[in-house]
C-alpha cells in the first residue's frame, strides 16, 4: 500500500521497517531509523515551521486510538505547520535514500534489498 508517509528503506542499514516519522511538541519532524524496530539510528531532519502554540494533534501516530486529541492518525489531521514539517522530513529522508541508491547503495543491506527485486 502506498501512502503519503511511505519511507524508503534506510540507506545505511537497509531496513524497510525501522524508519519512523517522529516529532515532539514542536512543528519539527524527523525520520529516524528506529533502534526500537531493529534500525541503526540514522536520522534525517525536516524543516521547522513556526505557528501558534498548540495543545492538540501535534504528534503523528498512525496507530493512535481513534478520536485522540493528542495524536493525528493521518498527516491531514495535523495542524498545517506540523504537516509541512512532517512532509519535509519525509522528503529529506527519501531524498537521501534515493541518492544512496543512485550511488550504488552505501550499505550492503540496501544493495541486497534492491537485487531481490530485480
Ligand atoms: Zn538504518
């Protein structure tokens, strides 16, 4: 399934599952190759977009309970400046993964994943 939050595999360790979109309480998002999900800890930061102080729906979590006022389950539920930051982080991560791919892959795992699909 292709979604707006699709993240390319990590260009360093090749993991397709570990890259996660993360943020705190500010309109600043980053993608992390989460060690919690077996990743290597690599990160790509998005841009910060200023906005008013927000108390609701500033975190993105597709698995949050429905009706949560704290988490947005889709990027569309985020406040605009948070959504822009989230998209910039996704773009930064995928841009780097694409560059690594074009250069033949920096990591063995990434190259191996590509070969499987060929
Ligand atoms: Zn990684």
